[in-house]
C-alpha cells in the first residue's frame, strides 16, 4: 500500500525485532489514517524538497513491538503518528538538514534531535497529528546515567 508518492506502508511497518520475535506489526484503520497524514504532510514534502531517498528506520509500532524494544509507553509510533528518519542510510544529505528543514518549513507535533553530536543527530524523530494541535515542540535526546533525557531547544 502506498502512503504517499515516495513512501509505502511496508517501509513504515518493517521491523527486524518484530520478525525475530514473531510479533504482528499491523496498524489499525485509525493508525493507517495517521500514517497517511504524516506521510503526506511531513515525509513527502521533505522528500520532494531534497529530491533524494530518505530512510524510515522506525514507523508504526504495535504495543507488543514497542514493549519489546523498550519504547516509551506513550510513543506516538504506536498511534502511527511518528517516523524516525535517517539520512545516513543513503548518505546523500544529512540528518541535520532533515531536522532543520522540518523545523523551519513543515507542520509537526514533536521534532527530536536524537542523540549524536552538536553537529549531527544520529537520526530524526518527527511526529504529526492529523487532527491539528501540533505543538511544534523541538527537543534534543541525550543519554545520561543509562536513561534518555529530553531537553527543549
């Protein structure tokens, strides 16, 4: 199934962990609507702007998969509202460019500079709420004492 011109449902549901553990990772109709919304309002404009492939390293997660990877209990991935993007997979642009473009040009709920350095995140987390109410929250994730902390930036 196609979510936008350059993004498929299989790209947003693939998971080596789910496969290894035999977990289902199929979105409900509501989750699918949310995936279409983020694909069309965030991913596709980003893809068209840069004109190069951008990898989705994590999209929809079933509750079982989210538990298995120790994701947040409130993860927007479980609602089909979030994507983790990684330019390093294709190495044609940078994660910093992805982060900055989304921040400056697109509607989003949360935008997280995930770990990495001051110059480049390891990946970019972005979420989008199709019903509005997008907070445009910009955060930075860091590991401190074995825990992930978030700082508003």
